[in-house]
C-alpha cells in the first residue's frame, strides 16, 4: 500500500469530520481511528511522516500485552476544544501534503 491508500483513508475521514455534527473530540477521534494504522510507506517523505506520527502520538494511547499485540486507542475525549481544533487542522494539513504528493505520482509524465 502506498500514498494512494493514505490519500483514500484521509479523504474519507476528513470528509466525514467536515460534515459531522459530532463534537470536535468525536470527529477527531474518528479521523484518528481511520488513519492510525498507516505506515511509513504510505507517505512520500520523512517530513509528512513525522507530522503524522506527532498527530498520532498526541491523540492516541497504546496498549500492549506484548510487542506483537500493540494496539492504538483514540484518546481525544479529554482534549479541550482548542486542542481538538488544532489537531483537526493538523490532520487537514497532512491530508493536503498527501494530496500534493499523490497528484505528483499520478500525473507525472
């Protein structure tokens, strides 16, 4: 799976968040749940990967019984409205970076 998969996942989650009437924290939690499984090869460069990892670290908690069973759980309900807005803006910025890179790969000659 490559950048096209990251574009697809972010696109659907951002669209949902924009149209939802749920709280900011719930919308953010949905976005994070939909994209937290993405891996390094889903991103075009280290800069965007680092921004993504930072967002994931700020909005999830990890639980593991052992290394192989590590799972992510969204931890957005405790965030203030301002922090949730900031994280949603960061998610949109990451999606924008992904869209630009995806466009370059799809339309390169």
